[in-house]
C-alpha cells in the first residue's frame, strides 16, 4: 500500500533562462513518482506521471513566470489504488521563475574597434516560451526594462578592468586607438533581491594594431635577440677560423719533407 512507500528528498529547482528542471532523490524501487505543480492562483498541473526518473522538466507548467509555485512529488504504486487513499508526497520549496531563474550567457553578436571607440552588440538569450506565431521569446521579451547588460573590458595584457551598463543591446566605450581590448558581458536584473547577476559571456579580444610584442611578450624578443647575436658572432668568427686553418695548412705544405 501507499503507507509503505518512501517519499522524495533533496528536492531542488534548477532553472536557466526559464527552462526549469525539478530534481530529487532517491531512485524508486518498485514504485513510481508523479509530479504535481501547484500555483497560488493557477490550476494544479501533473507532470512526469508514473516516472522512474528523479528529474522532471516542468517548464511548460510555469507559464505565468511571476506566479509562485510549489511542487508535490507523489510516490505511487504501479497500479491504481483506491481513489479515497491519498499517496504520500514530498513538498518542494517555493519557486518564482521571474525572480529565481538564472540569466544565461549572453552572446557577443558583433564588435568593432574603430579609432578610439569600441562598439559591442549583445544578443539576448532565448527562453523555451513561444509567441502565438511559434517564435521563441527572449529574456528581453519577458523582463522588458528590468533587464540590463554590463560589459567588463580592459586593455589586453593588463589587469585594470572597467565596466559600463546599458538597458539596450549595444555598448559604446572610449578606448585607446593603438591598444587591443578584451571584454565579456553579463545580464543583470537589478530589481531582484538575490541572484541579480547572470552568467558571463565568452571572453573576446579585439585585434586592432596587435603587434608581435603584444601577442608574445618581451621574453620572445629577448630570445630572438640572443639567437641573432649568436648567429652574427658565428658568421664573423667562423670565416676567421677557417681562414687561419687554411693558411696553416698551406704553410705546412711548403715545409720540406724530413730526410730529403
């Protein structure tokens, strides 16, 4: 019966860009799990009915991203029981997608460094939610003006980092025209109390005016200089040695043979 079934433990919500996975333990043995999603104002939705897995994609049950949800993970038998007997279940922590989903890595769509201006364009990460026409909504479509981007940038080969924030997709910052710069961006939702900062994008560097010295450092030039000096020295000394050896050989050949 239901009374003998263990209930789920270690229930966690994992959500990036509104794709939300519910996870728990342990693996079931001789029974199954069914997930129920309960919203404060929405109807209860059942997901992953009679599953032997210990995770469940509940994204489409959280359509109202500003709603607060809890999950009931029911432990159920392989066959239907009496409707009057309620299966045992475990209850998750509360979860509100709008305030708790992690903002994923933004994409550096394009960048240019022309003269003293560095321009960087950001592409919004997409969510699993769609518009009526079937196209995917971006995090900008959901967060609207709550979403900001922060760009961190610095001179290549330098540790001095600066940052600038924008509510749009484009950064324009003043830089030194002869220097290369590296940068990355992240999404931010300042209205959140926690989890404001998103994941960092891939770091990118410009290549305007990049010299071999910038690329490899002074150590390589020192090595090249030492090798060059060695080659030049050899080029000067070797002919002198060969010349002396030639003269010595010629002198020996002119000497009369002993006993003649």
